[in-house]
């Protein structure tokens, strides 16, 4: 016995491991994640005079700035059907992706007290961040739907395509949320790096412009390798203008479309693998 103690002491002590990513069962995990997400949603604007209106005000103000600049001063909307509604939808979807991914970077660190004191499945943290983002997106989509009704956008069965597109975006955001939240525990450079990545992603996605303005074939295809671009382009095709190329046609066929799909699935797999590997040791490394 004394020999074992001496060996542990000589090696610097035994590493303490905490609960894993999925320890505790799915029902408990989902209950905890929903509780954290709902509380975060409720507390986000607690004490502000306008409350939840700020959740709509910020993207609407951003939409107003881009709409004025890129319709009155820089002509990028000529001939684009339902351009204001398309621009607003693109901004809302992009904001959801940014909110989940950027919010997940410090998610584990910001919940240090919970991580150190409570035994719970660690994956609850990125799941809660993603759920909060979905709640905010649901509020924002109300404004989009109102603008679409006012503009007379025809409602067809193609609108059902938005459900798998949103699922595709959620998987992409959640995969990154797991990866970023685990990486930040050890590498604090992740936050400034990701701020640059999200800024670049906005301009690498056809939100304030459409693919038609990109005249170089290889550049259009490169843009479409971005999973966000796939979501925006297919949303435009399905909801606003079926005459524009679908994501499959814009990228050059089903074979090329497998690239952004592989990026999303690969991100989810790598994100879960790394988060699951790091989860038992996050309390020790905080």
C-alpha cells in the first residue's frame, strides 16, 4: 500500500477524472440542457426595458443597414426576387450559427462553478447553447414570416425543404460548438481566432450578395463548398425563387455537393470525439 502511494506521489499525483460527455442518461441530459437553455433565454434580457424585442431589434437593425447600403449605394439586388426578405432570412440564419458557435467558445469556462461542483453529463453545455440559439432563431423567424406575408411570397409545398435545411445547419453549428467549447478550455487563442473566422464566413456566404454577381465559375463553386452557402442558396431556391439554381446545380452536381455534407458530418464526428475525450478532465484544466 505504501509503495503505491509513494509511486503516485513520485509521479506528481493521480489525475482526477470527472463525468464524461454522456454520463447520466439521455433523459437527464436533455432535461438539464433544456433547463439551462430556457434560463439563459429568459435571463438574457432580464431587466431591460424592451426585453425580448432586443432579440429582434439587433438583426433587424443590421438588416436595415445592409439593405440601404446594398440597394441604394451598391447595386447588388437588381433583378433579385424578394431581395429584402431573402436578405433578412440570410442574416437570421447566419446570426443563429454565430450565436451558437461563438457562444460555445467560453461556454464551459463560464459555467466553471457547475463543472467543478455538480456531476452531470458535460455535453449538456454545448447542447444548451444550441437550444438557446434555436429559441432565439424561432423568435427571429416570426419577423421573417411577417415580412414574407407582407411581400406576398407564395407559400408552396417547397417550404417543407426548410426543415431539413435547418437540421443541416443545426448539426453544423452543434458540431462546432462541441469542438470549440472543448478546445477553449486548453487553448484560449480560440476566441480571437473564431471571431475572425465568423467575420470571414459572413462574406464567404451569399447573404448580402447572390451567386449571380460572382462571374468566375471556380469562385462560385468554392463559395458553395461552404455549408452555410448551401443552406442559404437552397433556402432561396425553395422559399423565394425556384428559377434560381438549387444548391446542387450551383455547386456543380451531387458529387460536389457531397463535399459540404462531408464537412458538416465530419465536424459533428470530430467535435463529439474531441469533446468526449476532453470532458472527464475539463474541471481539472479550468
